[in-house]
C-alpha cells in the first residue's frame, strides 16, 4: 500500500507515479515559418539553381512579375508557398497551371508558375520541402 495516504498508489504495482517515472510530454514541433518573397535569378550553366536575393513585399513582387522578372517564394510549407506564388502570378496576369521542375532546366530546378501567354516572361518559383533556392553570394 501507499506510504503517503494523500497520493493514490498505482493499482497494478502499488507504486505511486513520480515525476521520474511519469511519461514525458511529446515535444511540440516548431510551427513552419511564414513564407517570404524574394527577388530571384536563375544561375546560368544548366544546373537549374535559383538564387534568391532581397526579401520584397507583395506590391513590389507583383510589379516585378509584370516586368517579366523572376521571384521565389521561400518557406517550409510547399502548399502555402505554391498558393502564394500562384496568387502573385494571378495579379500579374493569367497564370499557367503549376509547373513541375523541368528536367531540361537542370537537376536543381524549382517548381514554378509563369504567364499562360508567356508574356511577360519570367517565373514565379516556389520552394518545396526538398527543393530550395540558394542564397545569392
């Protein structure tokens, strides 16, 4: 029986749970970071690498896409990144369906959107859990 009458004993062992024997709570995974939008450029040479530069706001990024320049949406959640990239592309004109990384672009290419008409040029890239842009040196 329990030595401390104020605490019930474990019915199977007769031993009171103590902080040392109680199961530890599972750690809470960190929340994914909100996506960030950056200027972007495709690295020449056929690797498909997209480099990111300065973080920019949504109004600036829409103007950049209307001018035919590349952007990249960076973050931990592929779905959130894709939705934001499409939203930006839609503000610049009629977006294409989501485009997978093209093998012909290189092994490090990112998925993206572009204008359905291809005018203006450029891409709205987005990161996935496994494919990331590289920081511009």
